[in-house]
C-alpha cells in the first residue's frame, strides 16, 4: 500500500473521528493553545506597542528586543519552562505567547509609527486628547498593519504549537510527535496535513479581516457597498476625507 | 592527534629499521606483520554520551593491551553504524541486547536476557559476533518517588493495579508498544492510566513531572543518574514486560582474536548499571567531564588499565 493510501486509510479510520484523541478534538485543543497564547501575547504587546508607537520612545529597544526574542529556540524555552513550572497546558501557552509577542509588537508600533504625522497633528489642532488621537486616529489608520502582525503571529503559533506536544501537550502535534516515535509515517503525514489545512484556513480568515481593517483605516469606505470594501485599494472618496495623503497600505 | 600520528610513524620507522638490521630473520618479520595487522582496532559509538563513554572504555582497555585504536565516535543511529560495522568501516561498537535484537528481528517477542541472547546469535549477520554482555543494563523502568511508594506500598508494577488511577509520564511510544500501556494491562492488570507523553527519553522534564507530583509514575532509563539522585523507587518487573537491555560489544568476526575478546569480556564483567549511571552523572551537570577522562578513571578504579 502506498504512503498516500495509508494516509487516506488513517483519515478514514473511525477512531480518528470520535473521542479525546480524534482529529476534531485535537483541532479544538490546537486552536485553544493558539487562541490563549495570542491573547496572552496581546495583553503585553498592545499596550506596549501603543506606547512605543504613539510616543516614539523605547523604539530602538523594542526593535532590538523583538529581534532577539525571535531568535529564542522554542523547544529550549519550552523545556526550561517545564523545569521551572512543571508540565501542562500553561507552559505551552506561555512559550507560544513569548514566541509571538515580537510579531504583534512590531505590527503595533510600526503600524502606529506609519500613520501620517499630519493627520495626528491635525487631530491635535482640532482639540482631540491624546487618548482620542490614539483611539480615533492612530489605531484605525494602523489597523491593516496591526492585523498583518496578528496574522503572521497566528500563523506562526499554529505551526509551532505542534512542537508543544514534545513536552506533554495535546493538539495536532500529538499525531506528528507520536507518529515519529512509533515510526508511523501515515500518522505523521495525516497530522501535518491537518495542521497545514488549519493554517491555510486561519490565514484566509485573516486575509478577510485585513480587508475589513482597511474599512477602519479609510472611514469613507465604511459607507460604500461591500464590493468596494473588498476592493484591493481604497476608493478615491476615502482619499478626500482624510484631507491629506493617506498612508499606503497593501490590502 | 599529532602526537598519536608521530608515535605511529616512529613505531613504523622502528619496525622498518629492525627489519633492515635483521635480514636473516624473515620468519620473525612475518609474525610482526601479522601482529601489526591485528593490532589496530577501529571502534565506533552511537550518537549519545553513554555509548561514547562505553566506547572510550573499550578503546582505552584495548590500548592498555597494546592495540592501536581508531575512534569513530558519534556515528549516529543503529541504521547507520550497523551497516558500517558489516562493511568493515568499524570493527567494534557497544550495543544493548534488546534493542539490537528488535532492530535485527522486528517481530521478536523475547524479553528475558537469556532468550534475547539466544535469538541474537541467530539473528546476527554472519560477519558479526557478540561478546559477553556486561552486568550493566540500560532499559526503560517505571519509577515512583519514595514517598509515593511508601504511601501505597509499591514494589512491583503489578502493585499499581491497586490504585484507582495512575498518572504516568513516558515517551509517546510507551502508549502503544508492548512494553508500555498494553503490557501493563495484559501482564499486570493495570488498566486506568492517565498518560502524559514527554519526548525527552526520561530526561529532566519527565523527572521534574514525577518530582512535582504532576504524575505518579515515570518511565526513566535505568542508567539515568536522577534515579539515584532522588532516591526514586524503580518498580520491579517480574513478568519481564520490559525487554532486557544489557550492554555488550558487537564485533566484526574478522576482527576477533583471543586478546581482544578477553580484554572486552573483562571490561564487561566489571561494568555495572550503577557504575554506568555514575559515569553518566559525571558527563552532565555543571562540571562536565569528557568521556575519555571518565573512562580512564573507571578503568583505573577497576584495575583494567
């Protein structure tokens, strides 16, 4: 039997479709790890990113530290946390959160940083408070970039959450890690395929969300019909409403 | 390395000079040549520290007997070094009885030391041979903390059947292989096991999970220093669920001679699980010693150098 057939047989085995080791449950676990890791990372990255982006302070430090955070080996980090805090879902979530803070943070501060300073100055001249400027001007205009950061963070966490199975975690990584240990190649391949599909699905959702984010960045598009909202570039209307050149974006 | 080459060169030079100065003892020359060919042994090791330490012990023990040793350490996994042994790229490598047999004969069900050794003789390719197994054994073992053992009166794996539920940490394959959960159920009637897979081969994360009470039982290899360090209780396995894994040299038949066999058998007779565990401890922690140093000290202590 070819590997492809064996993998198909693995998928069609009823054991894969019910119970705590079934594909649907593993997907739920996997999304759970991903979701909580992103939320935990956002708690850190959103305030820090707004502060850095709005004030321009600590920017060099942020660039340096996010760069070095990216270089952290995930498995090493996970093992270290397991020795400190004991095994369990918590350490997987913390390790994954640390992993994706750089993407979220970079998306936040570079998004806000890229907002046209004239727009910010104009808002200030109109009498907006700093909080209003952040909430009504900077964040909406930065939204496509912020969502881009979120998108790459979610992708990376979805892929890397498989490694958490190395130290006792559940999720789709179980199929890959267990399959490797048992030399059960169809299981490894099946598990990897599900991860790929899940990642593609999430990425597709974020592609849509990023286009939706463009609506926040260009308020005039908000009232336009849905077809225009999903158009690859903002309509001429939106350019006029900002009374200035809007930042280019790549939705 | 350079000094070893120099010694080899000067030894060769001496041989040549001796040969020149004694033109009338051709018979003697032939014996020297034959001896010279036999005196070089090429030793391999797998790519983990314990294998390298054992190989280094073999190497230094043979060097002490006047052999010249070529070290080819950290070759890789069994799939790589056994063909190298058959091809004659290396002459000798340390192995573990149970794992070697299940590599050669994947369908084997042998678990006792005697059956494994008997089946190994059958399963080995003609070009290879095994020598006496050591007293040292490195196999999976189920361990509990001394407190947990005392609390539930545990000495054997079968005693776990008395508990309502057992939380167990091991490598992922433990869940499905005959020496793991299926064996525990079949041979000891231990059915309700909450399994946590940790892929560090009974390493630090597994030990930590046992010590902090996340799990009750942990699968740890018998030569892991942590067992002694934390006074862990290794549960007995009277039904031989876990296959024997005694250390033994696998040697190319062509490379065998009496002196090599005697030297290695002497080493194996002295090598115990405890000493292997202690040597592993020396290779870890803050004050890591090199395998060569560890091996030299052990040979010295056992008068084998």
